[in-house]
C-alpha cells in the first residue's frame, strides 16, 4: 500500500539487548523506562508510545497533526536518547 515502512523495524535489536531474565530485572527496567519517558516532552512521549503500540509514522502524524518527517526525526532522536540513557552499545537498528 501507500505505507511501505516496517512497523517492527528495530524492535528485534532493542528487545534482544533488553531481554529480561528475572523479575527484579523486569521491575527495574520498568521503573527506568517510566523515568526515561518522563524526561521526554509530552508530544514526544505520545509519539513514541504510539510507535511502540505499532502505529505507522503516517498514522502518528495524522493523529497529532504533525508531518511524517517530524515523526521520523523525533523517533530517531528518542532512539538515540534511549541508547544513551540505558548505556546501550552504539549501532543499534
């Protein structure tokens, strides 16, 4: 169709690097992720949550009244911030 993006792109890398082995890790990651989300601007938070829920760039742009290019830029910037915040290796995705 008119949407040739892969909504799962990059998720495999992220989930493999953040794979959780026990309950303590699950809880700590959940707390850290909530803190990370609170560091984002409200609109960035809405955009990343929509993306994590599987919405396309186009759907996100339309629902928030912004350009697709803005959504892509914010997702990229949030991804870079995520890597830095969680001290993950460079070159993910």
